[in-house]
């Protein structure tokens, strides 16, 4: 598939995990000549990896539109900021793709789970589910979110794990029967994070009941404060009522531990570790 079509496919994609979306976008950017975004009758030009000319307006617009189409995907902001700020965008896109592919967060999280624990998760969190499959001693209660829970529970059982599907009405009871709740951030800011709808209720019930709440926030998901504010502004400008959204904002104060690529951290230490620059082009919405 030509890089232009690949970028369009990423922009249209729905239901894919953040890491997959960003890998696809980064790989398309590696092979894209920005001039082809406004190519003439001779058609677009594909360049070798690392040969992208720096930051033309059409290239910046393409990145901004990816963010606009996927505003809740923190790694998309991270990718766009890194590539926009680089003097060698093609090489930077490749580095970003490699960082996503080699993200150690699932391994960090899997190694930190207590033995023989009963774990509540919400929906189908991609990194948390990878971490769970690395452990055969856990019981998993999968709270159905957006219809994804059934398939994940079946998938985990197929891997030899003990996994039960919990309807969303049973979320509170499931949390109170668990040893810990494990959520996954699609984006992490200084005082909150975005996660699958139902995560806030799970965290609040667990916090009240004294049950630990863990959060997975892998490569690209912790954003600098100003980018987090821009993300929140995009969500507030959306037409959808918040209770119809696939993701919701959860206060970081409800979390006890955060699994990042560098290890399991206290919540106060995790948000300040955003590893991308603040780029002015991402602070203003596309008109």
C-alpha cells in the first residue's frame, strides 16, 4: 500500500489499539515524500527511509490531521511531536516505530503482578492483556466494555488462563472480589489519564474499598502538560456527550502504582516523564 493510502487508512481506523495505530502511522511516514501530499499529475514520490525533507507545511498538516482523527491516542501526539520537531523526520519516525515495537511495559507489568492474584480489567487493554498472558497463575475478571470483553476473555482462556466475563452492571461487585484493578492509559497527563469507559468507576470503587489500582502507561502515553491540556481541549470541543465516549478521564489520585517502560512508579513520578517535545502546531486545532 502506498504511504499516502496507508496514512488515510490509519486516519479512518476505528477500534485498533494505540500501539498498532502509531506503528502503522510511523511506518507510512518513513516512506513518504511530503511533497506527494500535494502531488501533481506525475503522481507521488516514495523515498527511502530517512530521506524525508524537514517539516514542510503539507507534512505537518498530515500529522496534525492524524492527531485530530485520534485525539485520545496519546502515542499519536507523541509521534507527531517527535517527527515535527526533528531535522530528519524520516529517521525520527523510524525511531518512534522501533520504540513502540520494543516497549518493555508489558514485561514490567507482568513481572510485578502479585502471585495468584485475582485481577479486574476493563475492556481489551492491549498492554495489560499482553502482561497477563505472561503469567499463568492469575485469575482475570474482564469487565465487558464496548463489547470487547467477551473476545478477550475467550482469548485468555484459549491461552490457558482462568478468565471470566463480567457484565458492566457487575463491575462494582467484581472489583470488591478482586485483589487489584489494572487499568491502561491511552494518554497520561499530570493529574489524570484517559482509559476505557468504565475505568473511572472501577478505580473509584477500588479506591473506596482499599483495593490497589495499577495503571499501565507505555511508550508514548505520558504527555507533557501542555500537550495534555491540548488533548483535553479537543475532547471538550467534541460533539459527543462524554457518557457515550469509548474513553473517559480518570483522576490520577485514584491510582496506586503506574507501570512505565522504566519500571513501576509512584503516581506522582509517572506524569513528568513524557518523552516528546511540545510543538506549537499541536496546540491549536485544525479549523
